């Protein structure tokens, strides 16, 4: 950063100093005042003196500060001995100014968005340029010397990469590759065409004498200028197009072109620049060949660098499961390294970053945790957004510097005309060619928008600033012209493109959320098309895409994704999860009152366990916002979505509440659940409860957490078993099949058996143990008082409680009515588990439990519970008739809830009993399960903990724990 | 090859196919040569085995369903016209296809016919409804082994819920159309046939 004489930090410093002085003067602290006099006074003088002797100040400033510093040092020794406060402006100057600049730009953004009217009409980029112009003007007026211009090095090394990464990473890859041919054509042929035609046409104008004769430039200079002025700029295009919302195809073509043409632009620029350096008379034929060759080298090389780094990044992200916290760092570091590497070997760094982002995304996203994904996303957006802001502002400021300008109306006008005209011609010609090959032709309107969307931006400016004045004598003219073209395209075209798009009735992108049907059927379409291409024998796009996907699935994904992620990777499933998250959000927005019946919350558990949130995270964190990350909702459109941010906050605010409210709304999740999904639901409830736990102290909460605890235990066992199973190479699904109907967690097993979990198993489990135990101790006392309530669990063991009085239960149930279904559901689930464990327990005659547990009568077990449950159901459905019915509709146990007739009852019982009966008969399977109890389970501490629990909490020790004991006794 | 194929195909036949399917003359002859190369029995018709011999089709999860779509009901053979009629569904919609008067039946490559083709892939029992079971079958084919039955089931449920409007827990063709109305079916169900 250049030396400081910027008004804003200056003003800030001035204010600060004044305040300090006033304060010090009143206090009369002599040392400090003196210090300030010595150190602070010179900048103060200087700042205040800017108006009077700007020239002098400008030149003498650094020296002055330096001397002031020296003085301070010397006098400090002599007088004060020790300095409490030291003025060190020079020390912090650089970063300080940068920070202040960013702050100014960000504050400006706030200002712009105060009025929504302004921002809907005027693109932000325009506003920023105007702001830059204003600030530049002030700086110029204050310092009489332009400062803080867009420095090409800063631009290429720091400002550009975030923007390109953002666009590459969030590029809709399918769309991009669907239109890859067109994009490539416009980027390569189009840019070449534009460069050469613009360059030669300007040269012709010059020859015709329509230009100021002082513009000393030959054909090569004009070609150089043409090459830098003809490239469509990604920054400008994104900035404008993301606010226009044209249809995806159009957007991706213009946007993809702007990204990919970098290679061509940079190569042309370098080639012509070196040619101009050599001098046109010294160029040999070989140089031309080299020039052409370098286009391929630079572009393909840049792409290759990007892909290699993407591969490395994906591979690294596969092994970050224990260092989740630095996952985002890897993403940024490696991409940045790709950029620097490409820059170092003078390949196209934009291409490198674009392809690195594009290629790594799929694998990285699958590997890193949900939180890291969010972090990456927001960091990327923040960086890109601030870079963009700074670029446009600096562009504005740079334009004020008239010393670098030399205006020539002829040159400016003709450049404007030619850039526009030749782009139009190029687009029309290329579209005409492309339409022979495209499935959906680009129509006239598309072509108009593409022509009009050819915005020039900071890349051109940076390139023109980099020109060497010695070899390019007309540099000043070119600078002026470039700035004018940039301003014209960004401001005039940026302002008018929205009305134009409206007026032309360009197909807009409809921002509808993906539906499962669309995803599913589109997948089917893809398969159909691939098959038809096979039948027709024409190896077209779909054929190759199919091949690639096959390859990716078979080798690449296996290599680059961690196993857990690979197994669950499926687009349809992803969409399903996204939809559920979306529902959760809309649910939250509606304050927990779902009107639509389309709430299949059942999958939430699998989603939470799917998201690579480690178990540790799940346990440690109370915030559920983590799991319901909004990212998934966002379609991949690049750009800094304001909507998105808004939604994110809505989410953060709202998710917390429904979590508490959920007790009343658990039943919502029962909708549309088949028999098979019970387990999933169970896991979900367990997860929800585990989070609820810390907030609750009422009876109900104890109850639910108690259950949670029990589930947790069981879950633990299950996990153990599972871990063992996978370790022992026992096929997971087999295991699942064996236990599925008498264990509530098989789905969780399936979902949860991430390798990471296995790895951290011991640790996590210990933690779980702790939690569970503490909690149990707490729960025990209250539970004893809750006879009726625990009767729900008790009756299988002690017949006297059969049948439990439903009315009393209802009386005691705090969630009766609104929250009725939670316990109902829980009990139905738990009872399903209980008997088996109990039977087992009975058989094993576990001594500690003997007095508490009686063997369950298989029929008696369910009858009362069911009726109880149904009564609860009825009351609850009476209390809240509308949402309950559909919700319970598909829940197998409650299928007949609204009917009181005996048949239905029996039917329900039958349903409930079926698996149990078979379980009893199916002893081998039980044995199989039990043999799978892993060795670690016998850990003495665990057992003893359980035992102590068992004895201290009486019958409150619930069956899963018993089963745990049993197992340990085996 | 092309000339030999066209010589086997009578001009009037080409004209008829052209009229029916909208393929151009050269496309028809090109496809006819493909047809004959697939026709190992050389009897002018294709049977299922002929299709199954295409290696890529064997690994296509929906391969069998698509092969079936080529065969009219309760028939094991498909002749060139039938072959072309099926392929015509995938012809991109051109401007000339749109400007038809309402009396003329929709061309085979109309949006509705494209959708109908996809719909029939699901609808195995031909009751004009996609039931949960039918959906599940297709799902099972399309997603890998990584997704459990439970998850598939919930996806299927959700899918039906999303599309189902009359509450019969199946997807009728109207519902199918409705749920895909925002999808660019014209593009996503078209391939480019070489001229």
C-alpha cells in the first residue's frame, strides 16, 4: 500500500487524536501528553495541514513520521524512561488502510441496500463504481495526488482468486457441461474473433486518419489493445447477471464464456505484448507458431493444474475426519495454491481455479462435515463479495487519476463501437454454427442478451495498467479508452440490461425449488436418453456422460470419497433430504403449525446421521441449526445471494423454537411412513430428545429424556455391535436384517456406521456413558413418583398394573392433547423392543433385575398398551383434530386409531405382534444377534456402571440396559 | 452402407415414416442401416435379444424397461416402422412441429408424448397410474445398493405425496404432467439425431 494520505483513515485518526488530547489535557497526565505531542503531533499537523500545504505534506510525510519516531525514541529515553503509549502509525499503516477500505466498501453496501428501490434498478457494481469515483475525487482533492489505485498485482494475486473460486465452486456443473461446447466456442473462437477484428478495425481507423495522430500505435499495438479489451469479464458479468435472473442456459453460456476466455485473453495479451517488445520487424515465423501453441499450452495447462489440485484436495478431504475444524482451510489453501502454481508457471490461473473448484466440489462436499460445508460456502461468498466490492470501488478511484489518461474521442468512440459490433457479429455467427448442433437452438433474443451481456471489467483494466510505456507508446490512450469501455459496459449496459431483458421477454429462470419428482424423473430421462443413444448407435453427449458417470462411480468416487460418504451418495436421496430440510424450515417459519400434509420428517434422523456430522458433534452440540443447514436449499447459482443470507438467519432464529415445540409435533413425522420406517423415526426422536434433554426439568421431560437415555444405551449397544460387525466383515445389511424387527435402530445402524464413528467409537461411547448415567440418576427419583406414567413400561412386568388406567394416565400426562402422540409413539416403539429383551432377561435370570422384571406375556404386553395408546391418541386427536389425522394415518400402530371397533384393535395387535411372535420362534436369529455383541461391551467399567444403576434406580432401569447386562453376562 | 440400406427401403415407405415420425430422409436411411445392423436374424424385425446385445444397454439401469417400450403390447418383434415410431419420441421439437392446427394429432415428439413415454416406463401394469410399488421398482433400479429399502420407501412415499393430488396414493398421468410442468421436458427428453 502506498503512503497514507487518505481522508477517511486520516479523519478517523484525527478524531481519535483530538479526543485523546482533550482527555489528556483535562487529566493533565504529563507523560502521555508529551508522548502524544512527540509522536502524535506530526501526523496531526500533517493531517490538518493537508489543505494548506498539500504539496509539501505529500513529499515530506514519510520522512516526518520517521523523524518523529526517532525523536520519540530518543526523548522517550531521556524524559519518560518508559512509554506507555506509542504512536506507531507507520507500523500498522498498510493493513490498517486495507481494513478501512474494506470497511468503507462494506458500509457503502449497507447504504445501498437501505433503499431497495435503488438496488433493484441500479446494479451494485455501478453504485460501487460511483462510490469509487466519489472517494477517488475526494482523495485527489485532498492529496492532489491520486492514491489507492487498482494495482495489477493485488488484483491478480488477491482480489481475483476468491471471485473465480466462488464461481467455479458453485458453478452448476451439470449445466456447465451440458453447454460446454457452446461455452468453449464462445470463449475461444469468440474471443479470438473479437480481439483480431477489434484490433485490425481500430488500426484501419487510425490509417484512415480518424484518430488523433498523437496516438502512436501500429497494428501490433492495436491487436494488443484489442486482445485486452475484447474479453468479457467474469467479475462484471457475475455482478450484473446475478441480479438479472435470465434463464440458466443463457446465464451459464455468458458466464462460462467469461471464465474460460481468460486463457485466450491472457495468452493473446502476452503474445502481443512480447511481440510488441521484440518489435514487429524482428518477429519470425516460429514466433507465430509459438504464439498459437501457447494458447493450448496455457489453457490446457491451467486446466490440468486445476484438476490435479482438485484431485489432491478431494483426496485430502477424505482424511480430515478428525480435524474437522480445518477442513475449510484445506479447501481455500489448496485452491489458492492452484492459483499461485498456475500463475507461477504462467498458465491460466483463472482456468486453474475454475476447474479446481468445479472438479473438487462433488467429492469435497461429500467428505467434509455439514458445518465445514457451511463455513466454506459462507467464507467463499464473503471473500468473493468483498473482492468484488473492492475491485469496483478501486476501479472508480483509479478512473479519477487523470495523469495516466490521455483522452482521444475518436479512439474511445470507435473502440466502443467495435467492441459492441464485433461481439454482436461474433455471437450471431457462432450461434448460427452452434444451432446446427444444439438440441435447443439459441434464438434471437438469447443472442441479443449474450451480445449485450458482454461486459468488460477489471481484468482488462489490470492488463492495460500492466502495459509497458516504453514499448507501447499509446498506453495512456489505451488506459483512458479501457476505463471508458469498462464504465460504459458496466454502467450503461448494466443499468439497461434489466429493462432489456424484461422488454424482450427473455425466458427467466424460475427459481422453484427442486422437487423429488423432478429429480427422480429427470434421472429417468437421463437413463432413457442414454439408452436411446445406444440403440441408435450414436455416441453423443448422453453416451459420454453415462460413461463418465459410470467411471466416476466405479473408481473416482471410491477413491476420493470416504466410505461412509460414498455409500450414501445418491442424488435422489440428496434431494429427498434437502426437501425434508426445507420442510423443516417452512415448518419453523409457520411457527410449528403445518398446514400441508407433506411433512415426511421421518427421514430427518437419517439425514442427521448422514450428514457427516460426527457423533461427537451431535452429542456435544445443542444447536440443531447445524444440522438444518440451509446450504442445501440453495440451488447452485453462483453469487452472493441476499435471499440466502436472509434465509439463513430466519433459520437460525427459528430452528431453536421448533426444537422445543417439537414435543407437540412429533406426530407430524408420522405421516407417510411405511412399516419399514419406524426405525428411522425412532432414531429421529432419539436425536431430538437428546437435544431436548438439557433444557427440560418437568416430568414430561424427564420421561422423554429417560426414554432417550434408554435408547441411547441401546443405540450404543447397537453401534458396538455394528462396529464389531463391520470390523468382522459381517455384511451390514445382513446384520440389519437379523435384528431389524426387534431392534429399533437398524436404520441408524445403516446410516450411522460411518467409519469415523467406528474410529472414535470408544471415546464417544465413554462420553455417552457419562451422559447417560448422570442423567439416569436424575431421572430415577422423579420416575418413582410417576407410577402411572412408568406403568406404561411396567405393566409387562407386573400384571397388577394391567390394565393401566388410561384416564389416570391421561390425567398425569402433561402432553395430553397437544403433545399426546409423543409418548404414545415412544411407548409403542419401546414396547416393541422391550419384550424381547425382557424375555431374554428372563431366560438369563439376571440377578440384579430379577426382582423387577417378570417375563412378559406376549399377548398381555400389547393389549393394554395399545388401548392406552389409542385412548391417548383419541384425546389428542380430539384436541387437535386437523393435523393429527393425516399424520397418524400411515403409522402402522395407529392405523385404526380412530376406530374403536374390536377388529381394528385386533388387527393392530396382530401387526404389533407379528414380528414379536416370529422373534420368539426365531431363536437362531436372536442367538445370532447376541453372538455379535462385541468384546468391548464387556468393559468392566461399563458393566459396573450399569449394575450400579440397576440397583440404585430400581425398576427404572429400562430394558435396553437390562439387555446390556444380559449381554455382558453371556 | 447407407445407400445399401436405403435400397432395401422402399421410397413410399420412407415417405410414410417421414410423415408419421417427422424424421428426415437421411435420418431414416441412417437409422435403417442401424436397424439392419442390429437385426441379427435378418428378418426385418428386431427381437428383445437384438436389443440386449447392445453392450451399453446392459448396464443401463432402465435398459430393460426401455427395450420393452419398443415392443407393442404382447408382441416379441418390432419392425422398422415401430422402431422409428418409438425413436420419434426423442426427436427434438422443431418450429415446424409447433405450428400444427389442433385437428391434426400431436406429433410423436410432442411434450405430452415424451412424458407419456416416460410415464409408461413406470406404469408396468398399464393402469395409467404409477403405484408406490411401481415407483419403488424403478427407484430400486436407478439408485445403487447404497440406499436401503427403508430409504427407498420413504423416497417413494414422498414422491407420491408430492405428486398426488386426488389422494389415491398413486400418480396418474395428469399428475405426472403437472408435477413436471416446470421441467424442460422438450430438451431433457430429446437427443440429436444425426442428419
